[in-house]
C-alpha cells in the first residue's frame, strides 16, 4: 500500500508571496496621481455647483416672490386708481398653503436635495483644499509649519510657510 501512495503525484506546496514594496511608485508618478485625483474632485465640485445653480433657479420660479414689476402709465389720478384696482384683483395668486399636497411634497423634497447638495459641495471643497495642500507639500522647496503664535488668523488646519527662492 505504501508503494501506491508514493506513486500518486502529490500537490506541490508553494511559498507565500512576499509583501509588495512600500514605495513602488516614483515621486513623479505619485504627483501625477495626486493631480488626477485633484482634477476628479474639482470636476465633481463644479458639477455639484452647476446642479445647485439649476435647482436654485427652478425653486426660485416656484417661490411666491414675484420680481416682475409692470409699469403702467395713466393720464390722470382717476385712471391710475382704476389701473391699480385691476392689478390688485389680478394679483391674487396661489400661496404655498393653497398648493396640492403632491406639489408641496415635491417642493419640500427639492429643498432637502438642495441642502444636501450644498453640504456635499462644502465637503468636496474641504477635500479639494486638503488634497491641494498635500500636493503642494510634496513639491520641492523649503517649508515649515507655523506655530500657533505666528498665525495671523488662526484656523483649525495647519498653516505652512515656504521659503522664498530666487527664480532663475
């Protein structure tokens, strides 16, 4: 029986793979990747701002504030009173409370979407600023982090100062 066991080919056990190199990308490749990441974030930021602008325009039309003022010309005061009375009769329009429930619901949903998009824009702007700072910190040049007493307008983020270098 032992001779049969030796005749059957056995599974070859392989060694575990070694961990990948820590810095397999060059500094230039990392800078390129950072630039592409920043470009993507900037593209998404601009798209969100455009959507906010479009949504604001749509919701502005739904608001009850009528910005279109008409100018009426009258020959005398009596005619002016008549025109003013006609305009006030025609001006009775729907208020938000008079609208149907589904329109109210859609308007409220649009306002919620607008607020969500505004908060997303704020987050994207923070991410963009952080990524831009990281990219600048990777560039050549002498820089140092300012201490709390050196900062003119204190913020929660670190502030850096670059040494002025002569450009040739």
